[in-house]
């Protein structure tokens, strides 16, 4: 199962640097974080729907926190 989240931001490279340490790939989840001109793209791949939902939710929560700091 896969999800792709695109988040528009004025500082995509900085946001990527903030998110990367917390979005660590492992045995059950693979994260791929890339930047474009005005956005960050986070792709999540896993085998279970519940895990995919939790990981995608984690991306949103961390992004919200990073933009507040």
C-alpha cells in the first residue's frame, strides 16, 4: 500500500531537513521525501492499511509542528 502527500511550503528544503530524522524507514515502512520548487513530497509504502494510515497521519502532525516552531 502506498500514499503520497504533497505539502506546499515556502521552505521545502528546510522542512525536509526537519522531517527526515523523524520519518525513518524500517522493516515495515519506507519513506521517500523529495522537494520541488514550492512543495515537499512524502511517499509512504507499507504492507498494512493501519500502518499506512498511522504513518500518513504522522507526516501531517510533524509538518504542523515544524511549521509552528
